[in-house]
């Protein structure tokens, strides 16, 4: 093992009868879980099932109210992450734990005694990072400032940190939720290397296909209860879903499409990205009332900037946007919202919620001036509360009550609150970016149903997603975006996954390269 | 008017500036440690007052200036401990607990002074220490190298602090705790431990700042002798962009303005005294408004840390 610190190698960690309660919720209700070196033990469960809570207890961030943790048969009590680290346990959190104003090397050095005592030894740390990164295929540059790294790179830094701290058991809490499909493939290569080297991994994900390809064993939690463990050899997708959700999922059936009137007309739109280069290069699309137009593409091909330009948080460099024949190219965000546009942003945690506000306050971020909920300068709290309560039920948001600060909800439940807010309005145009990312399968199903409902009620929906299955089951038409351009636009019946996959990679269906990179 | 711009006057202005800068340097560099770890300690002025009194009183009783300095440091540490218990362990609002500390220091020092001393008395504090050879350099020598130990120590503190913050593991931990306490916690650093340490370093240095006023600069104690210098020190931390070097720049600018103002009055230049006294403060406000670079502010400044949140 090429870690910076040699620790006793633990080969079996057991959690027995673990109990944890928060005000109003029993997050873990007598849960058994164990992990051996050389295996991937996956943890499945809906949003708020207690996965993160269970793992935070294994990492010493939370104290169990009951139950015990055994390391190779010996009882251990973790008072803080420091104890878990010295026992050889590492964790990569659902929300990264990096100091953005520091370099990669500084972040890695943080948890470790220096080889020079009181003095920093960043050169030594950097060398070791380079070694680790070569050994496991984790591409990172020790001198880069963390705030300039992509999420994929930040995650590699987190893995290096865990390895550097000498972890033999590594917990990965939804590591793939923020990655592009390509980055997921790279990550899996790294994870397989780690397992081959004898590390034990706990893997949390909402994507069943990831869990089935990677795992040795799979355990399922539901509402804080342990539902059972299955070996990889006898995994049955439907059974896992039943254990997780408690029911079968409905197949979404394609419905007939009769394109309505044109709602949104985009003509030759050019948009610059954060780095000042053009990332949307002459996009022309028409969005009709009562249709879902899917935009397929690997993240980073201009979809985010396109969505931002349409909703009005990014100014296009040229081109026009017409909403029902009114030119809104330069209209303010507020005016667009009042004109009936709505958006589910990609960075929901950052752009969609105010963390210290309660669940109810977050539901009413926009609509507090709606006459239904306000009379003059006064708010009609009874009505607001009833409305919020209904949404929380419909979207199955797990929260003790409406006054809970939203930061206390599980990651996926925060997302659901934002979805509930945006989908409950009656927009004429809805732009949805990656609406089901990080959301459990039960809720994904519900969100998809809501999107279809919006469409049936005549909303024009633009659905940006990397998930081809999702696009195929929802969209009436699908466009592929690559390097800022629309590579093709198809009716759903006239195309297939393979064709789209090629176009997403910038290849024509015979595998020939179509365009060079970037706008000219 | 003829003498105002002579070399002698300039030398006087500069030397006064160095000695006036001393309490600012100790207090503001100390506050930099505290704030980099995420704790705004608004009680600096109160700590300075109480330490100034105890340093003065110790010297009055024993005549031992080093003992006076030591007592000032201990008083500072105790006040720092109090601040930490209230705002780190019990997670009270930092602004409120800092103001509480200030009121405590102001009230207690006045009370003790009235009860134990009563009238204005002077002590013989730190003397100027001439550094041989260096002090013989023409013009600059006597200004820079003929000062009290505390002046030398204050200026030495700047590079030492810079070194600790930029080159040691402790400095890295302090900054990590102030930028992202959850991240620091997740790699096993004790967030509260680092905050206690940083606040106590800051408060001990505020104690030295207090001593530098009562047993090095003025050699006496009176009610509210700091006249708000502790608050200026807090402002200097923002001015200096949370770096000891920046803080030194601010301390020099402010004490230069004060020193120039004093010398103008000494020389009998005809400006209203009350206006002159205001100049340094107005300068601080103006410079603060134009210069503060919030980008450098520790992201977790003034925020309590709770483990295990999303
Ligand atoms: N600090 C906290 N205070 C109060 N309640 C909490 C806290 N942390 C978690 N909870 C609650 O405990 C339950 C389990 O949350 P947890 O984060 O473990 O879910 P999860 O399975 O990781 O879900 P997700 O897939 O959405 O990340 C949720 O109902 C959540 O609201
Ligand atoms: Mg979670």
C-alpha cells in the first residue's frame, strides 16, 4: 500500500444495531451493516433513507444513539473523524470537503503530521500526490488551486486525500451524482484498482446500473430500516426497487404527440461561457406548446449556458429569442418569469435554495406576491402553509415539519423541495436541467410524471439531460448538442440510443468525425 | 512655521509613529490569528484595558516591568479563554460576546483603578534600548534602533506571524478552519481546538498591546486609556486583508497620521485641536471604505460550526 502513513490494515468493519434519531426523525433504526477489504458493498435507498447518516457515524462525524462498531471484531468508539481516520477509515462526502482557497497539496497536507514537524513539507506532499496519482490513475496537479478545479477533479483530490490518510476502508457517498458519464467511467477504473489493491469500498448511488456493475454486495435501506443484503451473483433489479421503494415502478408509456403552436423561437443564438470563449455557437430551435423537447449531450457542451441564456441569467452575444413572438433576447429574468417562464437550474443547491431558510420559506421564494398568498403587504400564512404541506406530500419530501431549516434535509430532499416549487407553478415555458440528478428512483418517477403532466397541460418543456433513457421515455423530439451546436433533431420514433450516442461524441452514425472542436 | 519641515521634526514624527504603532501591531496581528480561524473578537479593546491596568499595577507594586508584562499576558489569555468558552463552545453570537468582553474590560479596569490606585500615578516602564552600531547610522539609525524592547518585538512579530501562517502546519490549520471548518473537521482537525488556540494567541497579544500602552508608552493608567485603539486594531485587520504585512501597513499609516497630528499641535500650528485629533479616525474610515477586499475574508468568519450537517 502506497499511502503516506502506514496504518494497521483492517479487513472487516461491522456496524451492529445502529440507532440514530434527529428531532422528529429516526434516521437509523437498528441497522446492521458490514464491509470487508477487497469488496464493494453498495448502499441503496431513497432520499432520506439514512444512508449518509449511517456513514457519517462510521466516520465519526455523528455519534450513534445506540449500537456498536467493531473493527476486526474489536469494539471501537469514534468521537471524531480523527478517530475514524486513525482506524483506517476514509470518506468522500456527498458535498465535497475541500478548502477552495488552497492548493491541492495544501488540502492533502491538512490532515497529516508533517515530516518536518512544525514546518510544512508541501514539496514532499506534492511528490507523494504525484506517485499516488500515477499509481491509481488519478490525474491531479498538486499545485492547482482547488477553486479552479472541475467537480471531477475535485473528487479525485478527495480520493487522494483518503488514500494519503492511509484509509483501507473508503466510503463514497454519491460520488457519481455530479459526474459526466465519461468521468464516471474513469472513476470506476480507479475504484476497481483500489479494490484490487485490497481496499474495501462503500458505494452509495441512486443509479441501479452503476450499483449492479460495481458491487460485490448490495444492501438496501428504507426509512431508516435495514431491508436486506444481496450478493452480486443474484441481483434482481426489480427486487432491489421493491426493497427500496416498497412497490413496483410504473413504466412510462409514450403518448401521442400533436405539436401545438410555437412558443419559444431561438434564432442563431451565440453565448459566451465563464471563461469568455463562445460555448453556444449558433443554436436555432423551436419549442412548441405541449411538447417536451429533449436536449441530449455530454455535460459541458454548452447546454448549461444555453439554458441560462434562455431564462435570462446570461446575456447572449448575438441571435434572438422570441417568446410568443415577443423579443425577449435582452429581457430581465424577472420579466421572463412574469411572462410565464420557469427554470429548474442544474446547480440546484447553489442557485435554487437558501440554506438557512425553512422548507416552507424555500417553497415561497418567488410566489410570495401571488394574490393567492398575499394581501397587500401581508402574507396569508394559513394558505401558504396548506400549499407547502400539499407540495411536501405530493413530492414525498422527507422533513420533520415545514419549519425545519432546509440545510437539515438529506441532499435529495433539498432537491425535491426546489422541484416542487418550480413544477407547481403553471409556466408556459419550462426549462429543466438534469431534473432527476441526485434524486432517488421513486421521486425521479414522480418528477417525470409531473413533467409529462406539464406537457399535457400545454406547457412547452425543454428538457436538458445526460440520461438517454430519461430522454427517450419523456421527449417528443430529441436534439443532440455537441461543442455548442445542434448536431441533429429527431422525432423520438425515428431515432435510437446508438445514433444519439454517436452524435453526442461528435461522430456521424458511421463513426466518422463530424466537426472539429470549438466554434470557429 | 520655519521649523516644521526640518529633519529634527521629521525624525520626531517618525519615532513617535513607531512607538504609537506598537499597540496596534500587537493587537491587530493577534486579531488576525483569531479572525483567520473564523472568530471575530470585538473585545480586543476590553482585553487591552484590563491588561494595561494589571501591567501598570504590578509595576507600581513590584517595580518589575517583566513581571508586569507577564501578568498582562496572563490576563489576556484568561480573557481569551472566556471569549472562546462563550463563542466557540457555547456558540454565542461572536459580535455580542465580543462587546460583552469589551464592557467587562472597560468596567473592571476602571473599578479596580479607583479602588486600588485612586489617583493618577506614573511608573517607570520600559526604557529605550540603543542597539550599538545600528543606532549610529545617520538619520535612520536613531529613529529605528533607539526604541523600547516592545517596539522591536512588535515589528519582529510581523515576519514571525507571516512565517507561522504561511509556512507551518499550524498556520495551514488555522486558515482551513476559518475557510471551511467542515473540511478541516473531516480530516481530523479539532475545529474548536484551533479556534481556542487562535483566539487565545490573539488575546495574549492584545494583553501585550495593553501593557505597551501603560508601561512603555504612557507609563501610567487612567480610565479608558486605550481610547478605542482596540477597535481601530480590529478595523486594521480588514484593512490589511487578513495578512500580518498588510496589517503593519495599516498600523503605520494610522500611527503616522496620529503622530503628525500630535507634532503639529506641539509645534503650535494653528488648527483646531479637536479637528486634528479626528484626522486619524477619518483617515481610517476613508481608507477602510475604499480598500477592504472581501475576497480575502475567511469564508467562515463569524459563523458557528456544527458537525455533521449537509
Ligand atoms: N443534522 C440533521 N438534523 C436533523 N435531521 C437530519 C440531520 N441530518 C439528517 N437528518 C434527517 O435524517 C434523515 C436521513 O438523512 P440522510 O442524509 O442520511 O439521507 P440519505 O439516505 O443520505 O438521503 P440522500 O439520498 O437524499 O442523500 C432525513 O430525514 C434527514 O432529514
Ligand atoms: Mg445522502
